[in-house]
């Protein structure tokens, strides 16, 4: 069974290592279409390096999700690219929600500690 190990994103190229690939073929999909120029090269007996160049024309405001999958459709993993000012509002809203949840948990924990120590 193939497994994806993420290496990271640098200079417009996302890289990772795939172990246990065997004879399967890998493709990367963005918005339902294959991403061109993806390279999967053997590194050692059971390891392949995948490089995914991100073309400028796919970078736009919002979040882009790249799905790495075998040709049979089974998903190995994914990575996302987020950009633009619209993202600022999403991040602020998410942080506000996390803060509210943290405050709720702190109150519940303090109440629990007070009840069990008394």
C-alpha cells in the first residue's frame, strides 16, 4: 500500500516522498483536472520522489486544494495553497471561533477542578 510523506513547498514546487508505490501511477488533481508536469522519480528500491510545480495561472484568491491520488482514484494525500485578502477574513473568523472554544474549555476545566477539590 502506497503512503505519502510530505516534504514541503519551496520556490513554487511542492515535493513529497511516496513509499510502497509498486506499479501504480500517480496523478495530482486540482478542481477535477490533472495538474501538468508532475514528476514521480524513483529514489531507492521502495521510495519515489514526487514534485508538483505550481503554475502561476492556478494561483488565485482563496484556497486551492491539490489532491494526490493513484490512477484508480484512491487518495494518497493532499496539499493546499491559500492566498488573497479574502483569506484574511476567513482566518480571523476561525481564530475568533477557536478563542471562544478555548474560553469555554477553560471555564469548564476550572469548574471541574473546583468541584473535585471541594
